[in-house]
């Protein structure tokens, strides 16, 4: 089958939890060496002019009574079942459909001439029924569902483009011990890894592959204040060079004790915090880095379609703001575009006995839902609502807890604990020795020096308004 001449890059991103459920259902549907088929139904996101991402919102694996014929050499589904899929997921929800089937054997699969003929006909059928939506994506796996190939058909059914498949948290090569075959699981073998840069020589312990992955990682940092600035400095020195920075605030004198390398001259010049953090990255990498600074609140920044695509294209979204409203917006955006999210925060108070208590919290919700910052009560929705309220109402709320004009208490060392731990978590995820498929929620308690780790099972909320909107299977 000929490939089209388009240069657009297509990718299919399935969350680890959804892929685990889908794969298990497919394996259970097999009897001996029979072929099986399953379906994903996806939203389409145009990330850039040349990049499109498909995100599954539902999946279906048919039961044995849905087949007219099923064997090791092929399968045929009943027409009634096809009509059910079309009416439920394509006509009603206008999803794009992904056909996933297996071939017998454990070697790397290839599409057969029978696959070509049937899929070509189905692509033309979709084009005739749905004029602007419902492109056909097809995938074939070995019988263990470990080795994939994916493609997307044009609307005439006579050409295909390759589709990259990703079922891990970040989708980077080597993540969670994926064989090093490129950025996605079915990418071609990489050219030999270039020699590690001399400045990272003392990180050789973790492997040259990890250093390359960090160099390819793109991060959207929301909040460039006391925590975000330290995080960017540390992760930048670990090897991350691609950044999108979002923050509408400017540097003030009160910030100088918590922002590395910030100066009174910057405060007097009313530097935007994104401009300052960009200077931190550029101080490390005078060349070879890409840093886009967006001096706006996240809510305002997302009103611009180009900025929205920029953040959606990032491999990781990090929110390090000091308010609940921006964290809520970041979480909702991450769920919509199925982007990995890392949330950082601190809290400092003095008890009646005069002893300070300090906490920092690092939270990684599972990709694609299961639990989120809202259903886990990590974001206080009442506070978020107040923060988006008119100034006079917000002022009344502030006087209930803090003095007018004085922000939440904050100190450099506590921000440093939070930021450095988060950087370690990112390195662990990229390096494949820390799994966050079920999510992660760590809290540091000082002066007791305790690390408290929430059991993610307790955070799951099946009926959460924000993260359980997946169409039922």
C-alpha cells in the first residue's frame, strides 16, 4: 500500500491505564491462536501545522457472539455490531475510529493484502458517510500485543500515513523500560546514540540514553516564581533544554530571597518572571536551547490558539503556581489533551506553640484520568472560585486568612526541597526506574522530617466530574 506524500506526523496516545485494560480484554478474547479485534474511539487534536495527535476517549473489545467468523487466519464481525459502533461512537460523538487486530505468531507483524483491501473499503465507506470526520486508523499486533504497527488512511482509501503509537506516561524512548526503538514503540531503530556532552560527564552513571532523552524532553512550566524558578534551574542543569514558560507576574523585591540569581536591578526594571527564568536557562545553554516566554496568566494564555497548541505539544506540563485557580485550569487542560502533569506546592504556618510547620507536596495524577487534582481534593475548588471572583470579593477572603498585600508565607529552602524532589521524580520517570502509571502524591513534613506517601487508590473517584468523563465501553 502506497504512503501519501503528506509530511504531517500522526500519533496515537493511549494512557497506560487504558492500554492495560484494553490489552487484557484483547488477550482474554483470544481462544488458542485466534485473531481478535478491538476498537478505540478518539478525539483529534491539531498540535501544529504538521503534527496531529489522536486521544482515545473510549474503547470496545467485542465478545465472541459479535463475530460471524473468527480463526487464526482471519475474522469477520456481524453487521449489527458494526452498526452499533457507528451509531454510538461515530454518528453520536463524531470520534475517529481505530481498528486494532492481531496476527498469529510472536514476530513483528505486517499488514496483509487482505488487511489492505478491507481497510481501504472501510476508509471509503467512512468518507461517504461522514464528510468531515472519522478518518480510519488501523493497527496490527503480534498475538501477545507487544509489537505494533499503525497507519492512517486517506479519505479515498488509496494511501496511508504512518501513525506513531504511545502507551506510556511521557512517550520517550526508554521510559518504563521500553526497548530503545525510537520515540514511540513502533519507531524504526535509532542511529547510534551520540557521545554524551562533556558537561554531563558525571551523569554517565545513569546512561547516555537517558541524557539524550532529557535533551529531547519539552516542558511547559506554569508559574515561574519561587518554586518554578528553582525547578527550571535544576532540571535545566540536568539536561532539559526545551521550555515553554507561562506566568503573568513581574519580579518584586519581596521575591528576591527566593529566586536564584534574581537581582534588585531586575526588580527595579520590573522584569517578567518568564523573562527571568528564560535568562536562567540561557545562562546554562547560550546555544542549543529553545525557550518561549509567555508573560500572561495561564487562563489568558490559553485564549490564544497558537499558545494553546504550544502547551499541548509539550511532553510534560508542570504547574508551580501559588493559587488554586491556575492549578485547576492546568489540570483540566492536561485531561483534555492527555498530557502528563506534575503539580508542585508548599505550605508554611506557625502553630500556637511558636513551632513552625512546613509542608511541600509533589503530585502526579495518572495520565488520562482515574483521579485528578480536583477529585483528590489537592485543589480546593472553593478557593479556585474565589480566586476568579471580582477583586472586592477576593479581598474579603484574603482578610480571613492573610494580611492585605501579603502573600502566602514562603521560604527558599522549602521551595528547594519541593523543586529538587520534583526534578528527581522527572529523572526517575524518564529513566524508567519510577512508575507513575497509578499516580503519585508525596508530602514532606518539617520539622518532623517525614515523607508521607498517599496511597493513590484512596484518591480515585469513579464519578469525578472532571476526570471520569470517558465514554462508557
